């Protein structure tokens, strides 16, 4: 069975590209070379290049490894931590007890 590749919308591609650029800037601010980050994250230099470009075929686990090397795990843990829409949907489904007429 062949696995399907996710098809991202242009808006989603921009988000990944922005994430990759942010990770690249974080690496540079820490004065780390790409080789150092790749080695510490236990990934190849070319994989790090794809992360920093925001490629959509890189697993979330690899992104987590890079976040960890850069000391940004706290940021990673905040992904989807706030869920206002989900909370509103949950609140809307709460049952309201009705009083029984005597």
C-alpha cells in the first residue's frame, strides 16, 4: 500500500517556510554552524537544510530534535497548547440540566 503525501496549501507552506527561517536565525544567533546543529540533532546536514527551508517532507520528530538542540523545546511544547475554538465547541456541547416540573 502506497502512503499518500500531504498536500499543503500555499498558506501552510508559508508557515513552514517561516518556521524554518526562524530556526535558521536561532541557530545563527547562537553562533552554531549547520554542521554542529546537525551533529547534535543526529541528522544529516542536508536534512537540517530541509528543516531550515521548511520542507514539508521532514517529520515532526526531526523538527523537535532541532528545537531541542537550539534550546527551544519550550516553544515546541506551546504548539497547539491554546485551543480557543476547541474549547468553544466543547462548551457548546455541555448539557444543561433542565428542572423537572412537579
